[in-house]
C-alpha cells in the first residue's frame, strides 16, 4: 500500500526511501518502500507502507495499528497507487501476509452469497456473448433497412399508422360508451361516491367514463379534421421523409457519427471524474478518538469523537480498545472553501463540455445533410466526403457559436439542478403552498430547457447553412419556423409517429427473437445454432433489448436531424427562390409536383448554388 499523507503539524509530504530490513531507527514524514531490483513488467512496481509523522519504529507503528499489517502490490499512476495483484510482495519483518485485500473482499462476497450469482452471470455471458452480438447486429441491420426503405414505404406506412391511431381511438370510444351505459343503468353516480383519495373507486361511477368518452371523441374529431384539411402538408411531410431516406443512403457514414459523439462524451466525463477525485482528496486528514464499547469500565470520561494526534501516546489508556482513527478530510477553512468552489466550477464545466459535444454533432450532421439538399445535380454535386468536410468546417469556423449556445443551455440546466437540490433539502419542512410554488418553478424551467434545446437545434442548422453567428442564426431559424408553424407541427408529429414505430419495430423484433432463442422455444435449429444452456436466460434477453434500443436511438436521432435539416432548407428554398433562371428551386421533383411548381430552366444548364 502506497500513497501520500500530510501531517497536521508539518506541511511536507513523505519521501520514498529504500527499505532496509535491519533498520530500527526513527521514521519521520517518510514513505517506506520496497523497490524490486529487476522487474519483468513494463513499469516498476512499488510496495509501500504509509506512515504518519512522528518519531517511531516500524514495528511500533504496526503494533499501534496505525497501518494495516499486510502488503498490497501497487503501481504508481498519476500520483496515485493502483492495485497490481500479479506480483508476489516481499517478506518484511513484522508484517504478516496471512490476510490480504483479496481475501477480505472474497469473505465479504461469500457473506452476501453473491459469489454464486456472479459466477452464474459470468457463465451466462461467456456462453451467450456471441449470440448477443448477433442480436445487436440484427438491430443494426433492421434500423438501417427501416431508414433506407422509407423512400419506398413512407407514404403507406404513415397512412397505416394514422389509420391505426384512428382505430384505437374508435375502440376506446366504444369501450367507454359500453362502460358508461352499464353504470348508468345501475345508477352509479359520483354523487353517491363523494370525494375520496382512492382513485380506483372512480372507475365505478358513470361520470368518469363519460368524461373519457368526450375526450376520446374530441381527439378523434381533431385527427379527422387534420386529415381532411392538412392532407397537403402531410404529403409534404411524407415527401421530406423520403428525401431524408435518400440523403442517408447517399451518406451512410453519417449513421455512425454517434460513435464519435459517444467517445467525446466519455472523454469529458472521465476528465471531470479525475479532476473531482483529485480535489476531493486534497484536504487535511482528521483523526478522532474511538472505542468499540464506550460503556466499558475506564471509558466513562473519554471524549469520544474528539480530535486527536495518531502519533502521540493516548492519555487515557485504561479504556480498552481506545484508538485514534481516521475520520475524514477537513471541510472547513479557506482551502476547503476554495476546493468546494472548484468542484462547482468543475460541474459547470462538465455540463458545458457535454452540451458543446452534442452541439458539435448536430452542427456537423446538419452541414452534411445541407450539402445534399443544396446540390442541384444529385449526387454529382455532393462533396466527396461530406461528413469530414462538415466536421472540419464546424471546428474551424463555428466553435464559438456552438460554445455560446451550449452555455445558454448549461445555465438553465444548472438552475434546474440547484432547484432540485433546494427542493430536496426543504422537502420535510415545506407546506403545501411552498410545494406548489416549487413545482411551478421546476415545470417552468423544464419547459424553458425544452424550448432552448429546440431553438439551439434549429440555430445550429442555420449556422451550418449560412455560417452566421449563434444569435443571428437563432433569430432567423425562429422567425422562419413561426412563419410556417402549421408545417412544423405536422412534420414534427408525423416524424415522431414514424420514428416511434421504427423503434418499436426494432426493439420489439429483437426482444421477441431473443426471447424465443435464449429460452429454447425455436425447434429445428441445427447443432451450430442451438441456444446455450443458461442459468438466467432473461439476462442476455435484457442485454439484447437494451443494446437494440441504444442502436435504434442512435440511428433514428441521425435520421431526425436529417429531416429537420432538409425541412429548414426546404423552407429557405421556398422563400428565396421562385423557379426562374436566376433563382431555381433545389427541392426534389416530388416536392415540386406536390406544390405545383417547376423550374423554368432545364437542370443540365444549372450549377450548384453557392
């Protein structure tokens, strides 16, 4: 075991010295280390004993239980000692290696009866890991096929989904009417029930089903009116979905960009965790008196939990089991307040960097998909490496704009965290009025965060298209969307419905296949495709479902970004161009046909618009 320990009265850290087995002299503020003369490992290993300051011998310190009497092999890394168990520690006088860290952990696991469970889980993963990878591969293929086939089946699929929603609402209306009719004939009214906190009791009164019937009927009527009066905009939304599927097919590399975002997020989180760990271990150690049984004879006058010096002789030695033990690091003083402020700064930096990484991904994808839309001749005018070009352009020109947008979102998120902390601390002393006010504040901040995310997303698209700063891009995007609010709502809801069905298809399909395979309910499989014998067959099933959901979410998030980018480009195309020789439309022929527009000049005479 090695490390650094600061004495309360001495600011100097311990210095490593070579261990001499015959040494019996005093040790002060030093770290006794055994250094192997020749190590076969790539880096040198150290075994150290952590000593507190004071004039004492090694054996005396061990007898006073200031240090544990065993050795833990460790390797130095970043100023800390990390366990390394592949090397046998040396034999040192006065130190017994009968009990090791591994044995202690093993005993704890045995006492919790967790060893058998962990071994069984490990065995299940060892026997089924390649089948889990196959299930994840199936999820990846299904996600790609669903997105690529939308160019062929987007229209029928959206129609089937809308008719399915209408059918579900119609059945709900019928069911509510039947329940209402039965309860009305029985005379079960809410006036007989009265007011009660048992919500399930309201199912037995006719007014509940009547209210549900009215709500479902209104929703059914609204959806029918939308289909009748907004059918043209629904056709535009379907055409944009088909265009998004074509764009993804032309730039397949964009579907795997979430892996880059995931790696960058891991780097940010790891850096913050290491920084927070260093700050948390930078205080002064505090020691207090402790006894196993304070009611024992001789312990009546011992000031338990008062500070003490671990290197000094205890004044009251008549109390059995009295020791000076480590309590923690000091939390008071100027240095500790500075450390706390640095921790807050670190959390703020974590939120800021995470939001910046997400903004970077959105802007890069928007730049790649915008290059697809503004290419007059597709795919000839599309850049050779659109994703790499968009990534380089974003880092070179738009880093500050992304940081500013991420900062605005970070401030709102920090405000939400602070509000949650205050609500947690005051939860036991709040009255109903205060809880209502706190709930309103949290709801407002949640809505504000959602709005800023929506605004930032569209601002990043405008930044990728025009290259203007964040404020100008956010203003232009907001005004453009407000001028086309009906189209925005229709496209958003159609896209949400379609992507929800896609996730349900991918995750549900993988889950059903995994269940029938790992539970052994698919007969007729050959020897090479036979399901393994598992202790807990639900474990690989849940792993496959979770992995399929992550894969589908990553792929569909890219597709959603593609739809939003093409939609803003489409709105800009409508407002900036008129189909003339000087300002031709860049939209697809299907969109031109739906809108009843056309370009005057043939496409062969046109170049890509700058």
